[in-house]
């Protein structure tokens, strides 16, 4: 039997906000240590009557969970029902300027440190084998941009995109994410101006890579310097190659699975390249075609490069299939921008510091949902991919709303009930992705979506991606040389 919270007359409502339900993810002591000791908070800290450090941090995270509500209503989600239970306190509400002032005092540095310390990889080989390839933990890096309010400060800090048709409507901040593929946990983020290439963020995120990790990247990020830096940290890389890249390496050798072992020499003109190859690196190059036009362009040669050099432990076909795990980070971005933010076009914050603070709150909120989903999947003996992120976000917000007004002894049974709700709806197994790349919105630069063209026939459940992969022979020159030998 659950009991409502009992508040004394002299209790401050902001000090009674108890989030024990999710404290396992962001412990109160860790929040106070990371944020309370940050320079921005320590320099600006003063007596606060209606808020505390702990509730301010949870306000920022809650703004990511309740993205449709303005920041004052999000604050009421945390304290509103407690105020109604208080025997004496009036229904005091922070004004919008009051919330903004508290957020300015908080800053973003403490939230950044909180993310670095608490947002860690969570998959284990015994409980989540799909998150690994052999002994390697699968990771992915990719970038996306967020629109910010059209203010002078935001434009000066982040810039805005432009092309032959004019400038973009909003200043944009670029975020490069490092994600664990199996759990969809975002464990690293780098923010920069919109005109800064995501390659720079990817290199900075390499500092979080370690041994026995396999990083998957797309062609826009793949480079010899990236592969060399990853190997220096004991990690491996699997990435796509752009057309024309490393087609005729000077030193190459055909391997038993049809892939080519190639040597990428040090960069000669180091000043012209931001991240040159310093010592040289050995790589394997895999070329293949797809035999079904629903999966890709007909006749196009796709090429992958990897630092996993042994064809016995990492066969070419296995790596071709594995590369599609990189799409998990695209799903992460979709979860954040489409479902967590509910397709809101522009962030809330009108200052650069507020934008970064808000984004850290969004990523912390996403990680919170994903941790609880992973724990629910573990208890139900399911893969986290089979659970719905939308359902997880909904049930978490509803449960937080409930636990705030109940006595602490209700935490354990409600957490158990939350796990059951998260694992109740099981998504069907995924079909193969159909490659229909068209722009839905009509721009002058792109052709409109062909609405009169029938949708391609879906794949049958028994059909697998490797059924449509045709590995190609090495370069003709290499084959001729082998025959001569």
C-alpha cells in the first residue's frame, strides 16, 4: 500500500524533491560533486529560496523528458504536486525570468562533467552479446545539427548554414556523438559551430576509446589519420570509403577471403591535412556489390576499410554485415530529435551557454531512458532493440510524476513495476532496410518525393542481408601480378 508524502510546515518544497527512482543513474552525491564544484556555480552561487542545486540539475534533465512543456511548467512537474501537499506553503511559481536566472547561475560545465562521469558503456558480453563482435565492443560516431533560437549571440557563437539559395533560417550547433551500438547509450558528445566539420569532433572523441573497442564510422569521417589514432589507443575501426579513396595503394596483398591488405604511408604534405598519417598504418579493404536494387544503387561498388587485419577472425563477409551496426547511431539521433524532442524544430535557449546546457540535459535524459530500458530488457531476457524508446520515455515520465508525491518506501515496488511496463511491448524483428533515398520536403535544390511511384516490395522475414552481397575480386592489376608469379 502506497502513502502520500508527509511534509512538515517548515519543510521547503524544493528540498523535498526525491528522485530515488532514478538515483542509481545519477546519484545525488555525484551531481553535487560535479556541478557544485564547477567554476560557474561556485563563482555565482548565492542564497536561493525556491531552488537547490539538485533540483536545478533535474530541471535541466526534465526539460529533455518533457520537451513539449515550457521551462516553468517543467519546474511545476518537479514541485507542483509537492506544493499541493504542503500544509502551509503557498503555490509559489518561479517566473520564466526566474528560471532563466537560475539556469544562468548553473552554467553547463558541471553538466558536461556529470555526463563524462555517469554516461558510461553498459553492455556486457554475457547479457548483451549483440553489442559485441568477438571481444570487441561495437561503438559508432556520427554528427547532427540542432537549430537554436535566432539571436545575435547564438549566431555569433554557432553560425548558420548557407548555400546558393541564401542563409539558413536559424543558427545551428553541431553535435558529434559517440554511442554504444548495442544499448544506444550516448557516452560522449562534442559541440561546435555549424561550419566546423564533424571530423574534428570525431578526433576529439577518440580520447574516450580504449582497447577492445571497434568503432564504426561513415565515409565522411574515415581517414588514415583517424585509423592511426584509433590504433594508438588500442581500438579498431570499420568504416566506409569514399569513391576514389585508396583505390591503388602502393603496397597491397590479396588475402584468403578476397579482401586486400594495404599499407597507407605517412602523409607527405602534412601542413595541408588537419590530421595527417604520421607513421603509416596497415588496413584491409573490402569491395562488394549488392544484387538487389532495394538495398542500394545497382552496379555501384561499395568499399569498406578496417584495421582488423586477420581474415580468419574477421572474415570479409562478416565485416560487410557488421558495418550495418553503424546505423544504430542513426536510430539514436532519431530517438533524440524525433521522439524525445517530439520533432521540436528549435531549442529553447537564447544564449550559447544555455544552448549547451540544454543539450547536455537532452543527452542526460536520453541516457537515463536507455539505462532503464537496458535493465528492463536484462530482467525480461530480451535484446534492448526489441523495446520501444517511445514507450520507455512515456512510462518513465509517468512514474517520476507518481514517485515524487509518494513516500520513499514506494521506490522499489514502483521501479519493479516500471521494468515490467518497459518490457511489456516487444517490437517485431527488424526487416532489411530499403534504400529509398528521397527528400520529403520540396526544395529548389532537390527533386520532390515521387509520390506516384509504388513503394518497393518489402523483404521476406527469412531473407538476410548477406543473401544479396556479392564480394568482388581484387584489382585486376593485382590479379595479373599473382598469375605472373
